[in-house]
C-alpha cells in the first residue's frame, strides 16, 4: 500500500520536474541564440551594446562580490518601505470614505483631481520642494502606493455584505466594533490587493525617481552605468529591479495566504 | 417575559415619483406570546422579510407600533438576535470565535464567556469543530453556528429569516428537527419567516399567513398539535390543505384582479 503511494508520489514528482524543465525550452534557446549572436555575429563595438549572457553573469558576480548591488538594492528597498509606511495612511482614510458618506463626499473631488496625475509628473515639483535625495524619492513612491491602497480600501468597505454588519449589530456590536471587528476584517483581502498593486506601482515610480534624483539605488545604478557605457551593469541592474519587484509581490501573496486562510475559502 | 406585539404596522417605500411608491405592508397586527414559536408564512414579495427586518431594527416602520415587552423596538440589539438565510458568519473567525462574538460585544467576563460559548457549541452539536473556519463547514453546520451565535447572547426574541431555505431537502428536514430540539432545550420567543407550509406546520405554535401586495395578515392560526408532528398525521394534512387553499385562493384572486385590470 505504502509502496504504491510512494511510487505514485515519486512519479508525479518526476513528471512535474520534467514539465517544468520543458517550460524553459524557449528561454534556453533564446539565451543560447543571444550568446551566439553577441559573440560570433556582432562586431566588437556592437557587442558592447548587447553584451552576451556570460558577460552579464560576470558583471553580476562582480557587483555582488563588491557589495555594490546589495547596497543599491537595499537603499531602493528602504525607500519603498518608508513610502509604504506613509502610504498606509490610505487604509484608515479609505475606511472612513467607504463608511461615512460625508467623508466620501468631501474627499472625493480632491482625490479625483489628484489621482490621474502620474507620480512621475510630480518629479519636477518634488525636486523643487525636497531637493535631490531620499525625501523626494520617497514622496514619488508614496504617490504611487497611496492611491491603489485608497481605492481598493474604499471598494472593499463598500462591498462588505450587509448581512455581516447586521449580524454584528444584532448581537450587540456598537459602531466602533462594527468598523473594527467586521468592516475592516471583511475588507482586508481587498486592502491587501491594494497593497500589492500599490507596491508594484511604487516600485516602478521608485526606479524613475532614482533615475533623476538620487545618488544611490537601483535606478541610480543603471543610469550611472549608462554614462560609462557599462551596458552589462545596466542590464544586470534592470534584471535585479525585475526580480526584486517579483519577489515583493510573491512575498505579499504568500503572507496574505498565511494571514488570511479564510479568504482562500471565500474565493472558492 | 418576552411578548411581541405587532400593531397596525405599515411600511411604504417611496420612490422618486409618487407612482413609484410601493406599499409593502398594510395594517399588520398580531401578537406573539412569551416563548411562542411563531411562523410568518407567505409568498416571496409579501413583505415577511421586511416585517422581520423592522422587528430586528434594520428598517423603520412607516406607521404603527412594534412593542417588545411593552417597549417600542429601536436600533438593532442583542435582545433581538437574527439568523439569516445566508448564515452571515464572520469568515475570518473560527466556529468558536463566531459563537463567542456576541458575548464579547456584551462585555461578558471571560470566564462566563468561555462557559456559555462551550455550552452553545454543545447545544448545536458542534463539539470538535470549534477551531474550524466557516468555509470548511457544510451549509447545515454553518447554520448551526449561526443559531449558536444568536442564542449565546440570550436574546429575548430569536428572529429567523428563511434559515433553512438554502439547504438541500435532507439537511433541511434534519435542521428542522434540530431546531425543535434546540428550542425545547432553550425556550425562546421565535419569529420564523418561511415560505414552506410544511415547515411552518412542523415547527410552529402559531402561523401568521400573509398575503401579497400590500402584505397583510390573512389568517392567524394556532397550531395546537403535539410535537413531533408527522406528515401523515391527519390533523397535519388537514391543516396543510387549509393553509394551501388560503394561499392558492390568494393567487387566484390576484390573477383575477390582474385580468380585470387588463394586465
């Protein structure tokens, strides 16, 4: 009996590993083609603009060994984190807007005017306000994170099932407890979605902000490398930005699944 | 004592124009005695849920009086706990936390809260499921949680809005029997909204038969039969036939008026 189960398990494991490897076929072919084109086909000056994967690996290793990559990555992450902490203020504001009509009516015009302005459009003004440096960067990222959290929180609060609120009231919950124990909890999955979207938008805004107004960070790294024609560093920096963005998203997804085991059941 | 008096209750929904206004309930009057199990029976759209919502305090009456122990009912509160058709359990709370929620809101001290919660977990037969989340339970079990959550706060009246309508036939029959058992253990005044004649007869001491547009009381029937009531029992079948003809007549009347009005 157990043997059969073991066999079946090892079989499915083998199959899943195989199919995962199969999914990488196209990527591998492209990488090999890239390598061949850069080293064999392109002239030396052209190859400088399109360094082969092996050169990228070397550059990446150099950057990691010197600690430079980590340094820039950390200062970018630090800015993203600060901006997120500030933008978390969108959660109570969103709850208030979703719950009390008067707050919504007062805040809505303001938000509808500010929301469509892309965070990047704030860069010139923010440089004049904050100068070049961390606060200016954080401000731009903050704008990127704030609105997705706010809008998702409002939607989440408005979509809380009426009967859940009624159920709480009819066993004696007062207004504050209805808000804290029911509305906030019921809207939480949607708030987490807002946080995920927000951090993604913020991460994009971060790189742009660092391109023009920073002396550290991944955006600075790739722009700085450009001025020295180090395309290998530019591409390694770009890949790091992509991987870090992906990791942030994966971590939040995993965390929310951990913290909200019940929301998995909801989506069923 | 928990006596509920419904006296001349009217409910109208006003639209943008006067023609849009709908009278949902007209001069509804009846009394539910202390610890009586009273069903409100009628077609969908006859305003029975509206009536329940007004007793719960979710909606306001247009005119008339609703008195619980001589006091007009106001905002929703634990004296009038509601059980919903869709259970309305808090999905982020376990079975235990759901049942304890009302006690926590009532600021019952922890020791007593634990005792009462455990007692109600037992009462509805959910021992061993305390740590489960609602999405891990079947429909019948979810409704047991909702019943326990409502009973735990020791309400004066238990309001039930078609609580078993979402269950399959087998589970529904089982939950009806469970309801009788629970009610006999923990006597309460119950207002039970349903559209099933069989369900009303099986459970109630009193059946308020309501008619449609605008909703009003067609007949106030006292069911004085011993429980458990069996479907084949001649007294039950007679009563069933009587109520069915009441309701069918209402439908015929309605189609007659519709014809007359050329609809």
